[in-house]
C-alpha cells in the first residue's frame, strides 16, 4: 500500500473500526487476515475520501476568508 495521505487515512480508519468493533476474543488488526483487512479498507474508503474532501473544502474556505494585514 502506497503511503499517500488518503492511503494512510484509510488504513487508520479501517484499523480503528476493526479495533472498536471487535470482541476481546477476536483477532487484533495485526493478527487478522489480509483479505479481511483489504475488505475493511474497501468499506471505509468512500467514508474517508468524503471526510478528507469535506475537510479540505473547509480549510480552503476558511483560509480564503482570513484578512490580510497590511503594513501601516
């Protein structure tokens, strides 16, 4: 998996979902099969992409509205 911003966010989201939903007796993220991890990454991908797009849009709109202070 490439280490782009989206890939890192997808990996973190899939791992967080897995760890928060699993029962104590179930495998940890690191112990689960690659097939399970791939499926969970595919599940969270559209969620993460939408969240990053919304975040980028918000940041772009707030930075565009900041007043520019001119030297007096």
